C-alpha cells in the first residue's frame, strides 16, 4: 500500500527528532519490529496534523497512537497464526514460540509484502464485520469475493507448505540428534 505525501509544518522540529527513537524504545519491549511500528505511529501523527487535527501534547498523542498501532499489530499476528491452524494438514509444532517464528519466516520468505498485507487485511475482522470487510476488499482489488477467497487460499497454501517444510526439517534434526545419543 503506497503512502501518500504529507505536507506538514511541524510545530517543533526537535520534538520529532526525540519522538521516533522514544517510540522505538517504547515498542521494542513489546514487539519484534519496533522501528516499523514507530514509523507507522509517527506517520499517523503527521497524517492527523495534515488533516487539521489540533494536538495539545504531541508526545502523549504519539504514544496513544503507538499503543493503537501495537494493538493492531498484535491482532494481525493473531490472525496470521490462524493461517497455520486453518490448515487441513496437521503441523506438529512443539511450541507456540517456534510456531510463530516459523510462520513469520515463511510469510517473509514466500510472500511479497503486498501479499502479506492482503492476508493480514483478509483476517483482520470477525463476525458480521468480516463479511462486509471482505466485500469491500474484493471491490478494492477489482475481484469478486470468490476470487479473493481463492487468492487468499493460494497464499495460505504457499505459507503452509513452507511451515510444513520447516517442521519436517525440525523433525529430521531432532531424530538425528536422538540417534547420536
């Protein structure tokens, strides 16, 4: 998704020099990719300023935006974990942490950024909201809902094959280490 250009006159330049690293530190204890989330947070603050939102305390506003961005990221990650669980093939993963690492690796390895965004967006909502959202998504991508469903299914298959391959490698490595004992 391409970012639009923002023409914003910043109220105080030194605030922005402090803000990005401060948000990165804040997010680093809560997320694996704090720089990206901090950048997204700063962009949203700038977008609000560009849209005429009056902000009294930029730091507090930026931290509240960062908290929301973090919540959205966690929600996306949970939804992405469902990709593996929705698989018809059973992947025997020993731990949630290893499962998360495998999934993140495969998402980055097998899919383009735009394809990852499509999957994240597809699994973002639940219930009635999900149906409406997917119809809007399909229209946005000039697809029918069925074509969108098929596209997501194919992306999931690619990720699942990768995760299965990593799981098989892990089993093989575990078996070899057992034989050495």
